[in-house]
């Protein structure tokens, strides 16, 4: 997977298309990610010791990786992360538009 925890991404398809957010969790086995404030669903929670009043919570649900693109910090455009090898044999992700290092 090309997307890591902490990356800023933009959603390109679905009900939240055009929205931007930070990646909170990566689930590589299912090819899914959880983004802050995106793809929210309501969950009915029974009262428990940690949540004594119970109620209806809004949680972020996982989203398929194919529905998002990395966001470049410099040019602020969604981009596919290209790989580039530096002179010290280190692989880094770069922006396809401006060539800025994303790592």
C-alpha cells in the first residue's frame, strides 16, 4: 500500500468526494484505511462502565484505498505517489506534479 498512517489524503469517489483528511489507521489485509472525519456512521451504544450514559455515537468507518489519493503538501493537488531512489539508496515517495518528497 502506498498510503501510511498520518498522511493527508483526499477522497475521489463516494458520498464524501472532495473532502480532505488525515489517515488515522491503515488495514493492509483488507486494503482499507480510516480517515479522520470521513465516512461517518452512527453506532448505537449500550451504557457501559466507560460510557455510562450510552447513546448514539458517530464513528469513522474504513474506506477502500482505491477511493482516495495522496495530497501533496507543496502544490496541494491529489497525486499518485511515485517512488524515487535517492543517491544514498533510500526509496522515497514523490509527487507526480511537482516532484516534492512526500515522506
